[in-house]
């Protein structure tokens, strides 16, 4: 495949792509950040509780 043919096909395929609106992009970005913080807090809390359990188990 020649590079010119490849670029032509890329240009054709890019006309079929539906890009998000600015509002959608901002909304999805905020959603990802909020969910990431929630998961980080959840995992951190689970890790802390697990650490306390292991420490108590090893001290007994």
C-alpha cells in the first residue's frame, strides 16, 4: 500500500468519526476524575483496614 493511498483512506474514514461536543468532553472528563478519586479512596481504605488486620494477626 502506498503512503498516498493510505492517507486518502485515513481522510475518508475520519469523515465517519463522531467527535464529542465540548460539553460532553468536559462532562466525561469530570466523571473520570470523580470516579478515579472514589476508587482511590475505596482502595486506600481497604488497604488500611487490611493492614490493621494483618498487624493484629501478627501481634497475637
